[in-house]
């Protein structure tokens, strides 16, 4: 299920790179970003639980980045 709108992807590509992107390419990027966001969120939730918190903090996201990279 796609959560990140294709229009947002197209806008980013246009503004940052002054390029046009096809619907299928924007959809592919959107799906990849959604998958990555799910992986990060899953890690952050588990880390917060391990630390006896219900709230995900920026440090949880940073811990993901340090452990797995971009």
C-alpha cells in the first residue's frame, strides 16, 4: 500500500533536480521510501519498547541510522 503521494515525489524531483519524472518512476520511489520508513519505524518501536518507553524519540531513529546506515 502506497502511503507517500506520487505528487510529492514529483514535486521533490522537479524542485531539487529540475527534472520530470514519470508516474511509474514516482510510484517506484514512493514504494521504496514506504518500505524504508516501515523498517525504520519497526526498529524504532522495538528500541523504545526495550527502553521501557511508549514514545519513539529522535535518538531511536539515529540509532537505526548508525546501525544500518542510510
